[in-house]
């Protein structure tokens, strides 16, 4: 295992003092923190070679293009896409999922077709499909989840009829931490001719993701979950499918030729990337991947699993605390409720102790409805967190319970 103190030195924000306490940042499922190399990549671009990409012949533009397109190549290798043509650069997971719904869904789904969505999806992987279903008279069916927060595999298998044309599921639940069996789900979906769209926003930060091994048709994730920038994300799609889809947005850079007689669209991946891209963010994304690779995703997975096990044991021992989401396969996310105390009050009390967590429905209201609760308190860990921070969390929760009783 790498030295945790050396890793923490790479994250300047971890030295911040909040309400008289050194920050314990346990809200990584919402957004992870940036290490110094990623922060510096942003400054270096603006200080040394800020220019638009792709069309310039001058040195700055060529350097910017090389760095920006270099990030695409790093992303391709990071998720093991077959070719860089399969890596579409977007503004985030939400944008990526909307792209699939608007381009693939609107083109290939027909009235009466069925979309399957799991009961544990983030709103970003629900709303685009609901909107599409309303527009095209499709039927949306929900894959139920068990009490422990796992996909009901028998129910999923029964729902897979020939009418199902698309399955939308997250790889890891942002509200429960459940790691879903997406490889098996993809195999089952393909057996009846459906495509599978995977929201990977919560998986890519925690584990090695191989889209070829998963055999998913689309896979979406965001930069700010993996120590990178906000406003930047990725859509992976199989080239054989992407090549059949019409443009999502139109304008500059997604065309090869424009006249009032004929428009010729650009090739993959650029046909889905209209307008000036977030160049600095893309370069930062490449730097974030370099940083994660320097530690190793397998190492990160082991470090975070140790934190998850430790935190689960400590929190489970607190009387009046119930963990929501107890699947055997989980990422480093723990959602919990305290008897008689609203999660927003818990979050406020923890903040007084310098501990940052997330409270609310986590943009996953159907999950909350499934468990009959309005919200949870969610602690989510990254490889730069420590057991000492978890001890602080446990002590602060106990202090909160004592105060409200």
C-alpha cells in the first residue's frame, strides 16, 4: 500500500480548517478533490499555451490540440475502449446520458418499445428516458431492488421480453453504494436484442473499468468524480452503434463542410462534439487519469475497501443508526439514518465538527421511496481518506445523537 500521508500531501484542500477543525472530506460521491498536478495542469495551460484547438496552425493551438486530444487517448486506455473514436467528450455524465437518449433513443426506439430502468438510478439516468418515453409513446418498466439494495436478478430476467429495446442501469449506486452486475446484465440484455446504457459516474473512481469486458453499449462518467474538473465528462459508445447515430448538437467542429446546398458532418468522435470544447478541463482530465494511474486503480480499490469495512463496522455498532444499502458488493459509500433525527440536522452537526458529508435524497428519490424514508446521511470515501477521519465521523454522530436526545 502507498503511504497515505504522501498521498494526502498532494491534496492542498485537506489542510483546510473548517469551523475550527481540520477538514474531514467525506463527500466524495458528490465530487472528489483535486491533487496538485491536476490543479497545476489548469494553470499551465492558461499561462503557456491557451488557444483554441483543432484548426490552428500556430504553435499554441497545436500544443493545446495535442494536450486535449492526448487526454482522449488517456481516457481510451483508462477504460479500455477499442478505439479513440468511441470516446466522446461531453460536459458530464448527465450530458452523456442525454446524448444517448436524444440521438440513439429518438432515432431507433419506436412506439410500444420498452425501456428498463433500475429502481436505484440517479435522476440523470431516469429523466431522459421518461421524457423520451412520453415523446415517443414508449413504456418504461422498473427493475426492482431487494431490501439489501441489490438488483432483483429474477425480476430482471422476467422483465427482459422481446419488447425491451434498452436497459439503463448504474454500475454503482450513488445512494446505496451497490456494485451492480452490469456484465451479466449486458449479456442478458443482448440475448433479447436490447442495448444497455451504463451510468458509471460512481464506479470509475473506485475500480478498474474495462468497457470491452463489460460489453456495455454505452458507458458514461464524469471528471469531477475522479479527481478531475467539473463540467467535463465522457460517453463511451461502441463504434458500430455510434456510427449509426445522428448528431446530438450542431455547429462548429462537428462538420467537415457547410454550404447552403449540402452539409457534410465530421467523423467520429467529433460529430458529437459541437462548438469550442472545455479545453482546460479536458487537459485536467488527462492529468487526473495520470495521477490515478500513478497510484493504480487496483490499489485504490483495496484502500477504499479497507475504509468501507472499517466504517461499516464502526457505524453499525451505534445504537439507533441504520445503514441503508447493505449489498455484499459495495463501493466506498455508506448511507445511514438516525432514529428521530433528520439527515439535514445530522449534516449540520457534522459540519460543525469540520466533517463534510452529503444529506438529502441524492438525486435518487425512487430509492428513498423504496425504503420509505425522505433522505439519508451519506458518507463517501476516497483513497486519500483515513481511519482517523472515520473515527471523527463516528464520534460526531454519537455527539449528535446525545444532543438530540
